C-alpha cells in the first residue's frame, strides 16, 4: 500500500516522543512513526500539542522548591527542540507549532506564566509558532488544527481523535509511545 499524506499535523507527547520529562535526559523518539512519515513522502509537518502540564510544573516548582513531577516550560522547550532537530536530521522540516498551555485545573496566574515562558523560549525560532493559554484552543477543540491547515492528524489519544473529528480531517491513531 502506498500512502501519501499532505498537510500533516502531529501530536508530540505519546506520539512522537515518550512521556519522559526528566531534566537532562534525552527523550526517546518514535522511530517507527518517523519512518512511516518518510515512506509516505512527508517532508514538512506541523506540531500541535496541549501542554497543560507545564502549569503543574510551575506549581510544583513553587510548592516543592524545584522537585517536580511535571515538566517546566524550559523542559518542554528542550524536548521540543530535540524533536525538531531529530525530524530535520531525517529530512522532515517543522513548518509550524501550535501549543495550548491551558489546563482547567491550573491557576490563572500560572497559566499566563507558562504561556509567556514558552513564548520567550520560542522567540527566535525559524518556524511559525503560536502559544495559546486560553481554553478555546485546548484539544479537543479543532482550532489549532484548523490554524495550521492540517488535513491529517497523527495522535495517541481519544482527545486527539476528537480534535481531528471536530476539524473534519483524517485521524491516524498512533500507539501511545511511553
């Protein structure tokens, strides 16, 4: 079967990367998915991801003095840039990124702080990016997928599938990459 995908958007955590967020450790990449993309002729992708856990990373940093279960904005940025480099190394260019840092259980002040920190870290990136902090863009909303013009979305969760359905585009479920 010869598959061809255009205007591909991908979830990040659990789809392209494992869920590890241990500072200083390199993430593991879903090599099988990268190979599938290459065999399918994909040379450009958009990354679309909820990152509500960043709020909890900031909360635990404040509460626990730095020991945290969730990633900080800088942890996310390091993992993201590592992923973008890995994709580029394999001939796949990241053309856009959409991130939503909103989480319904996050404190309002830290929601803004997480979004601001990610924006500051992405400031000089050479791809189109937008960081949303409000609930309207959090998946399963289709707004981030619509914004990047995706026609197919690869993800690992029911929330990803619902987002693709809400956007009226093809969804490809990827086994959660732990």
